[in-house]
């Protein structure tokens, strides 16, 4: 078999055009079928449109507002509280626990016991699902890892998903019998899928994978952004002491720090697509059917003509031309644009003035909770980058709390 031709797109405008191309199909998870087969981000055309339209119903302003103001704050506080009481934490583990707890609510994975052991079990599953989704980057025995992930999916199904499905089916029956209002149904992806399972012809294994996908899409990206943003806030306020007051009292500042972090360090440094037809891009590049197109987000997000002088610098007060997002293209664009963007990173603060009902997003809210507890890098225990990963993930990030 001949190797496919890879076309790399590195400019901001070309990347925007490619994201919007209907004849380019998702290619990022080609080896990740064990978790990613038939999940939203891997669908194309009508199938994608039908599923997305349905799931969009959850990701509306009223749900975001309810999540950010009512559902999530107690979860953020209860995840953080034991660490604050102890006076220290390791942020990488804490971030995954916190964001997994939040993503479980969005996905619809119940936590019947609510014990630390249960959190740990779910966290172990999540880590395996992440490995399954990104098998393309796995350095060891892929087949053995695929088997391990498949076994974890079966165990997760029995332990977490089936009880969550049973509770939702019972609530849906009560709603259909007029015993409860629609607003009383759980507001999560699993409930939406179950209510529309027939219409979308969703077999149970797809419901399983779609729920797992939401768990990892919500948790992993937000957890990484949370640790990186905190690191950037710590470093920036040290170099710019005049901004410390903003970090301690202005959620809008922390939201801008989150956006700037996500621009500089997108959750995936590339987006990948397969060409389903010959395409000529506006710059004259010819993409042939069967070619692979790689969007280099790291480069597109740092284009000087778009993001201003010193585009590599972390500057939460950066001034941008109208129509350019502070997070660059890190939430994608077009048909696969991130469905959880507003939930994770809030609304764009247009013109810098936020209305009373402005939503800041769960990453800035969680960052704020750490700063409010006077969380700061542990001077005795410097943070270390993960040596096994080339994407500049933190391996450990010890912090201390309190005075
Ligand atoms: C900092 C946080 C996040 C970042 C940086 C991020 C980034 C992205 C990107 C780049 C894409 C597009 C992928 C592509 O075009 O190939 C995407 C899609 C997606 N994201 Fe996020 N995401 C974040 C948080 C979330 C959260 C919290 C959720 C769930 C509630 C979520 C759910 C999804 C889903 C379901 C898709 C697929 C959409 C589709 O294919 O129609 N993401 N995300």
C-alpha cells in the first residue's frame, strides 16, 4: 500500500478554511476505534449532523449557567477541600480527579457510592480510555493495550454505565407517565442518548463509547488546561507583580489567562483530516482525494500578523483584531467545533466588559478556587514535566495552600 500524501497547513487563514471543508473527514483517532468508533467526533456528514443536533440541546446557555453556578461549585470545593486541609496537593492528579468529577456529571455517569475508592476506580478507567483513544501515539504493544482497554470498557459498563442507564430509564418512564416535569430529568448526554436511542438507531455499544468519549473529552482537556493555566498565572504574576491583585480578585482576568494558555498550548497540537475528494484551497494548494491534511495549530495560533508582536509570549492582556478569538483555533471550527467550549472556557468577553450573567467557564472557576485557597508552587518540590511525553504535559506539579 502506498503511503498517503500529507499536506501541512500552518497559517491561520488556511487553517480556518480547512476546518470548514465538508470534504475533509476526521483522521485524528484512526487507531483509537476501541473507544472512538462511531463517537461524535469521528462521524461525518448526515450521521454527524443528526447526532450533533441532538446533543447540542444539552450544551445551551441555560444548562451552562446551571452547571457553572449550581452543579459544579460544590464539586470543585469538595474535590479541593481535603488537599487544602492537608496544606498541599499534587496538581496533575488533583486536576484529573476534579475534571473527571465534573465530566461525569456532563456525560451522565452516576457515582452511587461517592467514596474516594469509587473516584479512584473511575479515574483508572478514564486513564485507560485516554490511552485507547490515542493508541496511534502508544509506543508499546498496541494489540495488548487495545485488549486491556476493551476489558476496561466492559468492566466500566457493568460497574458504572448500566446502573446509570437504569436510573435514567426509570426517570424517563416517570416523566412519560406525567409524574415529573421534563426539567426534573437528569441534564446530561446519557439521558439525551437514551431518550433518542430509537430515532438515532444507537446500539448499546455506541451508547457506551459515546458516554466514555464525553468523559474523556471533558476531563482530559480541561484538566490539562487547568494545570497549565495555573502554572502560567504563577509565572506571570511573579514577573508582573502588579497583576497579582487581578489574579486574586478578577475572574475575567483568570478567564483571559485560560484562553491565552489554550492558544499557546492547544489540547492537541494538530487536527487531522482525510480528503474525501479533490479540493483546491484558496491559496492554490491542491489536496487530492486520499491525502491526509494536518492542521498545525501551534504555528497557526502564533501567527504574528494575527496575534500581534511577540505571539509566543503569555500575555493575558493581549489586544486582538476584531473577530480573532483569544484562544486562537484551539477549540476547532466548522462541523467538529468543540461542543464543550463554553462549558470549559466560558463566553468570549467582547469588548472587555462582562454582563452580570457572563459565564466564565469551569476551568477559570476551578483555577480561581485554587488561587482563593492561596495555592502556589511548593518551594521545596519543583514541578516536573512528564519525560515520557513530547507535548509538554506536567508530570507532577506540587503546590502548597494557606499562609
Ligand atoms: C479546555 C478544554 C477543551 C479543549 C481545548 C477542547 C478542544 C476540542 C477541539 C480542538 C475539538 C475539535 C476536534 C477536531 O476538529 O478534530 C473538540 C471537539 C469536541 N469537544 Fe472539546 N475541548 C475542551 C473541552 C471539552 C469539554 C468540557 C467537552 C464536554 C463537555 C468537550 C467535548 C467535545 C466534543 C463532544 C467534541 C466533538 C464535537 C463534534 O465532533 O461535533 N470538549 N474539542
